[in-house]
C-alpha cells in the first residue's frame, strides 16, 4: 500500500492573506491542503489534531478583540490543544500572536506603533540560529511586516529573531512549533490584494501605497528565493 499523503489544515482570517509562497512548496511535496475560515469554523476543531501540519495565518484583528470576535477564544483553545499534543504547528502574524496567547504569554499593542513595511531581521544576542532558520537571516534580506500588536516570549520558547522596532519577531517551541510575527509568505503579486484589502488602514497610517508597492517589487524576488529554501529546510525538520 502506498503511503498516505501528508495533510495540512490552514486557518485563515481574510481570504487574501493566504499561504503565498508556502503553497507551491507544500504542493511540490504532495501535501494535501485544506483551508477553513477561522471566523465561521465549527469549534472545537476535533479534527485539527489529525493533520500532519496545522497553519494559522494572519488577519487585521487582534487577540484582545474577543468581545467583537468571540470565535477567537475557541481558536486559541484549539491552538492550545494542538500545541499540548506537540503536533507540527505554524503561526504567521496574528497566528503567531494567537500561539503566544495559547501559551499564556501576554499579547498587547506595540509601544512603537504599527510596523508596516520592509525590514531585516536581527539575530538575538547569544542565540544559536537553527540551520533551517538561517535563510531568513541572510545579510541584506528584507522581510515584510504588518502588525500593530506584539507579544512577550512564552515560557520555554526559543527566541529566533528581532527587528529594530520589536524584540520578539519569531519563536520556536521544541521541535514542533514555529511562530513568525513577520510575513515570509508574501509575494509581489499577492501583496496587491493586501493593498486593496487594507486600504483604510494604509490611509489612516499615512502610508503611500505606491511607495509600498515599489519596495515590494524591489525586495520580493530575493525574499521568494530565500523563503523557498527556508520553507523546505523547516518542513524537512518538522515533518
């Protein structure tokens, strides 16, 4: 009997914040991808533990918005159960913040204001970088950031990266969980949907879309090469 293909369950919060550059990497590995809308999913997600990989993507709401978006409480409980089972889990931006909350770490508005745009990652002092994370620390590489909240490092987490604005940009838990505050998955084409979907936020923040697009076109090709190496090395490590 042939081996069953690996399966990934993806929770998204807005359709245009999708898997991006991670999707073709998973497809090349014959990973079957199923996507659920986090806001309309039927909790508890009992089936979540049965998947080989669980991915929680970004979105424009925050961990503290549970009165307006009560599903967040159920989503955090689902993530907590998945992490307690020590099953491979990835959180990006809001997904990383939800992971931090599930691990009982504080999530709160950043005191430096929103971090929107391109910036390089910094290696934490005295931290040894896992080989699979090294492609994201390539000198001169810029990563895309879009968040207003940040989080404290959960107890037992391994700190992976910082930026000048915010100390906690990535952490790992054991050999099964990874939380990324930034967005390694973005592509120049995919970001066009972000510029439309987040138009009100960009205007409120006084960010020029044309400038943001120009920087995206400049940085995306190099980012996509580095993230392809990163995704493959991380998947080799975690699955």
